[in-house]
C-alpha cells in the first residue's frame, strides 16, 4: 500500500485523485493546491487531508508524490520530492526548458530518486498489444509510423499561454510514443504549424494545426499530425508499416453498431476527450508505478524518456519557426540540437 500526496486539484488532478482512491494498493493521503478551496473540495471527496507542500514533504507516512500541477512548477516539485526521498509520478513535461530539465535531472541522479514521467499512452492496452506484435516482428522491420492525435476543442488562451505550445504540450505524447515503438530516438525533426481555426492559438503565438516528421538513424520515419479542433470528438489513430504488413489502431467507439439506410450510414461518436479515450491507460500507468515502487524497481518512462521527448518537442518548435529540419545528436548521453547555419 502506497500513501500518495497529490499536488494539483485541477482537471487532471481530479482524475488522478479518483484513480488513486480506487486503487487497491494506494491511498490518497493528502491534496495540495494553491487554491485552498479546490484542495479542500477534492480532499473531502476521498476522505483525504489537505496539507501544504512542506508538510507533505516532511510527513514520513507519505510514500509518493503525484505531481499534476501547472507545467512551470513540475521541475521544482520533482527536486523537492527527490531530496525528501519520495517516489515521484509527474505529469509531463518535466519543464519547458531543456536547461531547467537538465538541472532537475542532476538532482534526480544525485538523490537516486525513483521518478516516472506520465506518458500514459504507453500503457493503453491497445497500444501495448500493437507494441508486443511489433516486437515479435509480426510485420517485419518497421519503416513508417503514422500517429494522428487531435483534440475535440482548443484549451482556453490562458492555458495556451503557459503550455509551451502545441509541440511541447500536446505532440510530446506522440514523440514519446514514436520513440517507444521504434525503440530509438530520431536523428532529425522537421515540423510545420498553422493557426487556422482557433483564435486563441493565434493570439498567443501558438498553432492549432501541426505536422512533424521524425527521421530515425536507419531512415525509418514517424509522421505525426496534431490538431486542437476536431469538432466530432477526440481523434487518435495509429498505424505502423512494416516489411511484411501493417498494424493499425482506429478510434474506439461506445458501440460497434453501424446503422445504414437510404438516409446514410451512422455510427457512434469516438470518445469526446483525451481522458475518456485513455482512462484505462491512466489506470494502468498508476498500476505500473505502484508495481515498480513496491518491488523496489525503477519505474518505466523515466527521466531520460521525459528529457528525450522534450528535446524532440524543442526541435519541432524551432523547426516550425525556422522552416528547416533540426538535426539531433547525443553528447554525454543527452540529445542536443544542431541548428542549421
């Protein structure tokens, strides 16, 4: 049984609180948020206490911290929790700055902290099944991955202004997934972005529509299409082309019933938001974290995975601005960006 302190009582924090409270090997011990009313309201739903951050760090009964606060606070909370000897499950990204991520990584390494970065899609049962078939060479050598990831509606401008943009906030999930499926990081990133639908994105210099091509060392490609305004629902599709065939995932639906008549063809809508689509993935992510901590193992999707995905996102943002591909290299085990002259 792990006792959790949850930092962040916003939308994603509420979802995490429910998953912790309903897990047979977890207990939501405390909720922390700068908004005291939000923290108290969420804590009362699950019979948890409210604490401030310092109290939670000092409490020996708390085993793990789940960080679901705003992005610009993640690195500092990770460092504090690492120094306090707590296990850490943090929402992505670690930070919006690679320099800040590296400073955080130094603390994680120094303290030997057990950190898991929340790339929940790795734990989706459908994606996990596809990954297993890929690893079994069911379709031979993979040469091309296509990921479509589109939100049903754009977040409000106040969120977008702090998010780091579509590449660092949204596409980062897909960059991690492409690396996970290929088992390697890319050597080049080429991205484009446009603001065509959402006025909020244009007003804060972000994009609502984006494409990224990742090129691997062996020439294999991952093509990632992102958008924030798929009005019909949350649209997530995945396809891997191999030498002997293809693996494909489509949008799940509430029912597989398809009705056709003279008026046309009708079927159920896809999920309407990312949590509805990946609720099981979030639950399995928490389960994997608890398994690792109780067993004394390093959790999956660790600091290195988080930093790699952020480096790719940084390269994509630069590529979309400059209009040129960004080359990636490694130095001391870390991905560095090689800007074209």
